C-alpha cells in the first residue's frame, strides 16, 4: 500500500509498558505509539495508582528497567522501600521519548483496525482529521483494550472466537482514586487502611508534620462503572466513612483515569501473534510494567 504511512510495529497506548517496549525496540523509527489522551503512563500516574514497587526484584529486571529505576532514585521519586512520588514520572517518560525520537501521536483515537495483506490498516482520527496507517503488528497496552474485539476485523473467523473468549475470561477490578490531604495536627492515622470497598495507598512524600502524608484512597467502583457512577461511588463512600475513619482528612483531588487490578498477568493474541493485547496495568506496579515492556516478545 504505497499511499499509506507504514510502521513495522504500532503500540496502542502511551502506557508505562508501551513506552518501555518502544524504547527497547532496536529500530525505533519503525515503531509508532498511538495514545487517545495527552497523558503518558496514565494507568499508573493519572489514575493515582501509587502502589509501592517491589525492589526485591532489582537483580532480576532488565538493563532498561535498571536504568529507569536508577533514574527515579536520582530524581528522588522512589525511596528505599519502593514508595513512589509518581506524578513527575510522566516528565521522565517524556524526556526519554524526546531523546530517543520515538514516533508518537497524542490525542489520537483509533477508529478501526482491519486486516490487510500480511498486516493491518488502522484508521485514526485527530486534529488533522481521519487518516490511515499500515503496520505488520499491533501491541495493545491499554487497560480494557483499545477497541471491542469485533472492530479488529476478526469477525466470522476462529481468530475472533478465540480472541473474544480469552478477553471475556479476564478477571479484573476497576477503581477510582483520590488524593487525600490533612492539616498538621489532630488527624487519624490512615496508613495501610483497608476494608471491603477501599484501601489507602502511601506515596513517597509522607511528611505528616507538614502535609499529613501522601495518601491516596482507592475505591472499587465495579468493572462496568462509567464516570458518573464511579464518582458517585467515591463520594458516597467518603460521605459514609469520613466522620470516623477519615476524620480530619479531605479529598484534595480525584483521578481522571481509572485504576485497574488484574487477577493475573496475561497476554491475549490473534492473527498468528500479530495482534496482542497485553495491558500495562496488569503488572503489579509501575516498575514491573516498565520491565515487562522492555522484555515484551513483541519488540524482538
């Protein structure tokens, strides 16, 4: 297809693992990242998923992930226990993309994916309007899959049956997070709080004397929840719990991306491995996601 822009591999989602995969690919000019928002690593950063990283795996991660961890340590964004100050990490990722000249399209929606020859044609929409790009392989790193399986051009084929069955068997939970704030002094200790509906995560800047700590409340909103229902569940939980459990604390800000937790790490593929769905959020923490992207077989 001579009239189509061609990339050997296209990554859907500027996620932590998606960016790491692009950076680890030997021929960076042949890979394109497509992201629907203006955000990098939103599955951990914008979602406020500040769960601590498992640093006991330091000796078992890739060289790329070791460099990333070392960089976070030098910048003061992670402490010896793995607690993160996660929000500036998006700037770190942006600097990597710029320095490595990775091809990336932000604020770009994927409209459809259709098989074409030995690969796919992806129709996208952004400020420039509609356009098509051609690729040999697709890695979808988004949390729920960039498109329903019936829009991947797999209809009426065994690929569709297998891909759909695998997707529908994935067990995960969906949460909405909120940053908490308190004035110094008389507040309840909420570190490590957990109940059947929610949990509190602790970030790196835990200076209780100054800010009451960096704490994020994570409320399970249900897999099918959309934004109005999710926000209602967050604020209803807060209304019921704040007089006792969170006395003295306030919600400073709510996340604008959902947080996801999967029962297990997984990878779903179709079209002889040319289409892969491997959510970055299925990794247990941000460092594991970066390492997983660097090791992803898709980039080999």
